[in-house]
């Protein structure tokens, strides 16, 4: 459809209306963004809060820990490897060292396997001991794994391990932490780190995507239920993060999956900043880029929107491009049939 009608050079009425609408929407988004920056209330103040981070020894978890430490938070990180934990702990301390209140801040690193319920409880006990038995103010579940493979070539054990770490690891920690928060009257926050893969499934992620979708569903249930105790819940859906874990998953990732994903990566530092920004805005569903934001907007269900007009615009764009995008993705798989007899 051309915006001009034949030789007259005048705008077609429909095109004129469409252009006017797009100008209005673009202007509204710009004004809304500026207003949010100027007048928006910061809904997350980490200073003086005890923040408990699973998977905090590397990648996004470590960068979140460093960022929050620099904002004056008491930080506890949980992971299995003691060497990585100790190295990360020094980085976290260094991130806060220039603060005037540095000497009053408490930093802790605990070795535990969060995929085991007893270990999760023990880690929370140890973390709380340094805070007079008080439950953490904020729990951020960052621990996770991804082992992408062709479905029929992937051992069932890898499906079980992925779900055990990504979903049950977060569940064990959250269940115990929320009980303590409710009993002690701690009006805290629970933050789940899911993935854009929870919005869209494609080849190679049959073991990973379901575990991240499960986190989204858990977050939705708890967001509603924990209103009882004034405990906030957030779920983060970052894009592909350039980390050591990513380098490992590239070793098993199918060729088609690599082609579909491309090489548009974000750094762990960028991922941490996007999460922090979303928490400050009080967003329930948080994303790290415009693609993730479009998927979020298009798959909200009855979840609270971050911005009704912007989300309607984004979901409309995704709806428009989704069919050709899906056709292209399906064609890529069909083109590789000969490689999978």
C-alpha cells in the first residue's frame, strides 16, 4: 500500500490516518518514557537490604551481586564451587569498597547445591545467622543450566537435571525463604530469572524452555498469593547472555539453533543493569531488550502490563511479523532434513 493516490500526489485517506496514528503512538511513547524518568518513583531501594542470590559466583548472578553491593546492599551469594565463590566474593566487596558505609556491609558466600532441598535450607540458615536469624529481604534465583540438543538425541537424565536445577532449585529456595518472610513479617521480594525462551520455543531447547516456562508460571501464582504477606514477586526474561555458560552450551547446540539465534548477545553486566532497572520500575515481567519486550507484551495473558499503550503497540508489531518469522524458522528446519535421517 503506497501512501499516495495515483497522479494527484495526495495522501490516501487510510494512509493519512495510519501515519497520524503512528506519529501519535511514537510521540506518546517518547513523552511517556521521559515522564517516567523524571517523575517515576523508584520502587526498589537495595541500600541496607540483605539480598540473597543463587548462582551468584559467575555470569549474571555475580554482576547483579556486584551492582547491588555498589548500591549499599548486604549480599549473600550461593553456588557450588568454593574457588569461584571466593573469587566472586572479592569482586563483590571491591564493588562496594568506595562507599562510606562499607565497613557496616555484610558480604557472604555459601557453598551449596540448590537443586537439593536440604542444601537450600542449610544455605538459608547460614545466610540468616549473619543477620540475627532474619530472613533475606530479597531473594534472586539466578542459578540455571542449559544443555541444548536435538530432542531424540538428548538423554532423559539431562531433561531431569535441567528441571531440577532451573525449576526445583528456585522452588526449594523460594519456598523456604517465603515461609520465613511470612513468619517474620519481612515485606521482601522474590525474583526469578527465567528466559526469553519461556515466551517462544524452537529446536534445541526442549529440555530448557519448559523449565523456564515453569518459573514463569510459578511467578504468576506467587505474585497473586503473596499479596497476603505484602511480598513482591518479579520474573526476569533476559535474552542470550555472553557468559561462560553460553560458551559451554554452544558445544552441544544444534547447527539450526545457532542459525536461528544469530549472534546478538548481551553481556552479564548489561543483563544485570536491565534487571535492576526493571526492579526500580516495579515491573512484574522484566526484559532486557526490545525483542524480549515484544514477546512479553504479546504473551501477557492477564498479567499486569508495564505500559498498556506501549505493550499494545509492541504486541501488534509482533503479531504482524510472527507469521513470516515462524514460516522462515520452519523452512530452516525443513532445509536441514537430510542431515537428520
